[in-house]
């Protein structure tokens, strides 16, 4: 009986198999040099990315650039910092996760972001937790769109997925790294005007974990950047809901408001703090985890990789000794 072939992912979504050392294709070689230490690389990445962002912001401010150009230049600085990091520190001439040939992954990410949030918000609308009260087409769209889409989608994914998650994964493995990067991603939202502990936990569960696992599955920054940007834009710019406790109502094509209890609607934090959104996204996250296991793309913790390596050496066939005398 023939076994059906496993359906292939599109090239822009497909990751390469794990390397012989058990790491993903976006990791530098297993060098023991000081600069290849994951902690050192994490610090260097933060310095490069944030430093170049601030440099670009300073240049834009001195030249009298508009707010829109300021955001664009800061994003350019973040991307440039990451590329310098990949080339000069990691020693990777062409980063797999940001390979220009895989750019169409951003389109898949945009589709995923729109679909996932629409499902979550659609349930809230159908159950009467939210309602749409009208439309609004007369607002300044450019800067809010760039802030929620370009800035959040690109910069946060570079720092938290291609940065923190990718580097911590080399030590703690995929599952441990997803927990670490997802938790930090949630905690960062505590500083928002209407941030709350439950809102941070909800973000960590629904977005932090799923973004990390989607990155691991595809090894594509294009995909997760597109998903993150589309999630924010669909929430704030399309449905007019509050994004991540950012304060007040977002400017959206549709005007919506919560009418259910705060614990169910998410209250002032927005629909991301709704248990409905958390539940839907956890189902999605479990699906990603299953795909990772089935495709054998889960990176084991470093102690497990070392144990397997030692076991492989011990069980390797040994050459039989020769008893012939010269």
C-alpha cells in the first residue's frame, strides 16, 4: 500500500531540515569562539539594531523629516543592524530567514494575520461581546498604519524572533525558547497606557508563543513580520478596536465598541485580552506545534543534543584491531 506523500509547503514558507548539529538553517556554525556565544550575540544584536534605529531617528529629526519618514528610517536602521549582525558576527553571507528570494512569505503572513484576527473578532461580534456602530473614513491614516504595521511588525520580530528566540533556542531548544521569548513579548506590553498583567499574559499566550513557533516552522522573518503587521492593522485600522492596551479607540474604517463584560471583551486592553482570542490562538499554536513535530523541525536543548552526539559516537562501528606484526 502506497503511503501518501506529505504535502509540501510553498518555497517561501518551507524551512530547510535541521542541520547535522541539530540546529536550524538560520544559526551560525557551531564555533566555540567568544563572539559566537548566544548571550554575546544577543547583546551585540540589541546594540546594533537599537543603536542604528536611534541614529536614523536623529538624522531624520535634524533634517526636519515628517513623522512618517522618521518611522520608515528607523525601520531601515533596524533591518540594516540585523544584516550587519548576520554578516559580521554570525558570519552568514545571506541570512536564510531574510533571504530576498523568499520575500513572498510576507504575503502569506499578511493573509494569515487578517484571517486569524478576523476569526477571533468575528466570534466576539457574533456572540454580542462587540458591536460595530459605524464607519470612519476621514482620519489621518499614514502614521498610525506605519506605527502599528511597519514599526511593530518589522522591529519587534527582528528583536524577539530572529534575535531572542533564535539565539535562546540554541541553548534551551525550541519549546524553552518559545516560552522565554513569548513571555518577554507579553511583558513588554505592560508599559502600554492601558497595559495590565492579564493583558500581558494573554499576549504571551496568543501571540508570543504562536509567533515563535511559526518562525521556527518557516525560519522566515518575512512570514512573521507580515502576520504581526496584518494582525495589528486588521485589529486597529479595519475594525477600529484598541490594539494591545495602546489607549483609547484606534482609528479604523469601522467603528466598534465592547458591549460585553470587560473580562470577556478584554476591556480597555482590547480584544487581545479576551479569553475568546486566547482560546482561538492557542488552538492555532497547538497546530503549529504538531506540524513542527511531524516535520522534525524541533530543536532539542543543548544538553540533549550533546547526549545524542555522545551516544552516536559510542555506537559508531569501530575499526577492528589488526593483529599482524609488521
